[in-house]
């Protein structure tokens, strides 16, 4: 387990470095946005990882409620934290990108709104764990929220998209950047790098959770 | 058939208690009315705004009212007794869902009348359809609301957590409700899509929530 | 050898780090009554709530009339009535409405009138429970238990707030459950009022069992010490 996470961590570092280089130096600037487009190489992977984390929470929560093994709860908890973290990063990235390019901090773009809602849901997920009467109950209640939240994500997304685009023509359709092949490559590298980073963080966090849980159990015996 | 009887008995009990005290409906109605007045005044009471204000008022009032039937059980310390009756907890879910849906429907009726008057909207011709749209949305709100109401019992900071959990999850209901209400009022096309979306939301969560209710209400 | 009604093995319950009940093993035959004695916080309520399936054990096992406490929880609930320290009634409903609700939920015939007569609340059947005194509410809770006709009757501090007449009702209820082949467990520190009902006595202190004996063999001073936690 430890060697696996070191391997993943090592690969993540290498790819992140490569992605950084390609994103900042080797890839061309965008015709319209200039160098600002480079934020995309961080923003899009952050969002991607956030959704990856949400999917992880969904699966781990179901497994935890169904099978009851503690490790599923550890995975769900860790993934939930990472979901909150990466949605926050995606939101921050989106805002930093939006200001110079579109002139506003917030574009009310459907995907941005969905990401903001997702952040709230996972803030709730973590709060429920914190505020619950006891650990086990908190884990089970959080699993319920994780499942409901994850199921709701596609519905939220489409309702937000349709709310805007069907009512008025979309004036801002972000993401329709004509991407030259080097940019696509840069994006792919960063996506993979972030995915590996996610995996590494997840493994480390799960390990920490298991150690904490073991410590608490040992304390109860006395 | 005793499962059905238990569901009905529970819904009747909740509604009977509410009828005798009328606390929840009063609190929700007052809040909803205040929202309508405030937004109507600040934004201007043109008829096109009515659907949006309707659903915002409904959603905010629901935040307030959703937890109360379950909360009342806890206050009366009757919840433990309720959980000790034999039978599946799913029936408890359906009973509470039914009672909450009825409560919110009463609120809906009040809001429709209020908006018709204050916003000068011609409701009468479209009333059945408007009501139908409202109930479709309310069913979804209740579906998730009943589950969350039970969930927050076991958590500190209930008043904060309920809006935080319910509003993001129920956002599609509000958005869909607004667009579908608009479509009904203005005979605009595109209503079918929103109807489908609300239906999917309702069916999905009415299938999933009762199962998860068991998890939430289980023994400590 | 009488058939076994309730059996526990190493039954434990902890709340985070604190053990409310630890390693309790007991066997109760049918048609018997158990008196659980101990000071506040000894674990009496925890034991009752575990048997009622209101709480899940942290460790150990238990069966009630052959049904496992965890896997057969629903079956246990069918045959158990728990009368806790909170009366569990809806204040906004009348006595009769409360009992009718309990009957439907418990899957029993609605004998509200009959049991209300037995506990002496028939005259106020149509009054809202909010108007009841503490003693009346406790008697209503007993009426509810009567109507549910349980095989396992769990009474938590049943004598508090009851006058002599009320105490007699508890006696009658327990006696009826026993004669129908069922089993009663009473938890109280007012051991004097429950002593004559009990066949067996166990003492709890800080979650652990410190005494288990047939009622006849436990002396008054010993009971006083158990109830006061001085063991």
C-alpha cells in the first residue's frame, strides 16, 4: 500500500512538472485570450478531479452502507474532502480566469454554477460528519448525503444549463476555444497529472484515516 | 395491507396534530407572504416575475417547514416510541412524506391566490395546470425534505444545515418549477422538457429516499 | 427447566469511548420478572433500550424469545413493549386517539376503551393529553403497553410519579404478562416497590453487573447498597 502510493506520488510529481512546463511554456497562447488561456490547464483538471471525487464518494458511500466495512467510509470521507477542495480550486480558477478574459468575476455559466452548488453540497457533507452525535452515525448520515448529492449532480447540471440557454441564447459559451493540437496535448497531460495527484492524495488521506480510527479504537479499550 | 394502514395512520396523525396547532403552516405562510411582499416591492410586481417569486417563496418557506413535523416528534420524545413499532421504516417515510406534501400544497394554494391578487396575474383559466405543476414540484421537495428532516435530527446545528442541504439539492425543482409555471401562464412551448425533468427528479428521489430513510432512522 | 425468554451474552454498549453497559450475561425464563437495581448512570436504561432494539449492541449477543436482537430486530419489536421515562404520547391528541394510533402502528386491535377503563382514565378519554397530570400520562403509557399485549414488557422507572393506585396497576400489568407466559424487566432504584414482583434481581454499577440472584436471596441492606451504588 505504501509503495503504491509512493509510486503514484512520484508519477504525479513528474507529470505535474511536465504539465507545468507544457502549460506555461511549450504550448501556444490562445488567439483571442492570449496567455490567460493557460489558466485552463489548472481550472479544467481541477473540475475534472472534483467530479472524479464526487463519483468516488458515491461508490464508496453505497459500498459502506451495503457492506459496512470501515475502509469504505475512510475512502468516502477522504474523497469528500478532496471533492470540496477541488471544487473550491475549480471555482477559484474559474473566477481568476473570468476576470481578465470576460471582465467579470462570475459569468453565471452553467458549469460554474453547478460547481458552486456542488461545493455547497460537499460542504454540507463534511459538516454533517463534524456535527453528528457520534462517529458511526456521522459516517452513515454522510453516506446518505453523498449518494443523494451525487445522484443529483446530473439533474442540477441540466436544470441550470436549460434554465439559461433555452430561455435566452447563450451569450457566453466558455470552453469553445479552438484548441490547437499542442494545447490539447497540454490539457491532456495536466488532466492525467491531476488525476494522479488526486489518487495520491486519496491514498494518503485514507491511510491517515485508518491510523486515526485505529488510535481511537485503542483508546476506547482502556 | 397493514403497511398501508400504518402509512395512512401516520399521515393522518401528523395532519391532525398540525390542524390542531397550525404552527407549521402559519410559520410557513407568514414567511412566504413576507417574501412575496418584499420581492414584489423591491423588484416590481409585473406578472412575468410571478412564477419566480412563487417558487422562491415556496422554497424558502419549505426550508422552514420541512423539519417541523419530524422535529415535533423529537420534542414530544415520541420518536423513539414511533421507531419501536414493528414494520419497515419505509412506511414511516411515506406517512411523513404524505403529510408534508399536503402541508406544502396548502401553502401553494395560499401563494397562488396571493400572487394572483398582488401581481394581477390571470390565474383562473390556468388554475388546474398551475396547481398540477406546483404539486409536481412539491412532491420532489417533500421527497428530499422528509429524508433530510430525519437526517438533521441527529446533528447539531439543524437550522443551519437544513437550508444548506436542501436548497442545493432541490435547486432543479425550483428552476423547473419556475420555467414550467411560466410555460403554463404564457402558453409558451418547451414545457414538456421541464415537466420531464421534474418527473425524473420526483421518481428518482421517491425511489431512493425511502431506502436511505432506513439508514437515517436506524437504531443508534 | 423453564424455557428461556431472554438471553444475553457479553452484551455491551458504548458511546464513543464510554461504556454504558459492559459484558452483561443473563438468562430469563418465561413467566418471570427481573428487577434491575442500580444508581443513576449504572446502565439500567441502556439495558432496557438494547432489549427494546432502540439501541444496537456494540458487542455481545442477545435473543428475545428466540429472535436475535440485531438480525431479528423487527420480530423482537412485534412482541415487545417499552415503557420509558418519557411517556411517548402526542400532547395534541386525546388519550383515545393516542391509543388508537398505537394500536394501528403496533398491529393490535383497538381496545382503547377497555384499557382506559382499567387504568381509570375512561372519563378523560376525549381530553387532550396536554391536560393530563404527570401521573395520568404514566397511566396512559401503561394502558398503551396493556393494549400492545407484549411478551416482553420493559419498564423503565415505572413507579415514579405514581400513587398507590398507579403502583397497583404496574403490579397487575406485570402479573398478567407473566401469567401469559411472557417476561417483564423493571429497572428502578425504588426497589422497595418492585421487590414483590421480582423473581430475579440483578444489580448494575457503572455499566457492569455486580449482582445476580433470585429475589428471595437478596437482602434489604444489600439492595439498598446496590441502589445507592455503594458496591
